[in-house]
C-alpha cells in the first residue's frame, strides 16, 4: 500500500499549483498564453486524479 499521507500532501501541493496557474491565467490578456497556462493546470489536475486513484488501489 502506498504511503497515503505523502500522496495526499503531494496532491494538496499540486492542487495549489493548478489553482495558482488558473489564477495567473485570468490576469493574462494574450489568449494563447492564457490557454497554455489553463492547459498546464488541466494537466496537473489529470495527474492529481491518477494519484487519487493510486491511493484507492490495494
């Protein structure tokens, strides 16, 4: 069984990072750059889902 507490801490850190990227994207006027930041946040969120799944696998 993976160390669930360590994974949860990592997930929290990554969630904060994704939120920071989305927040930064909201302040960008250049639509290409804003989209790139938003896509980066989305990719982090996909990784977070994988980590959540890993903590539930026995």
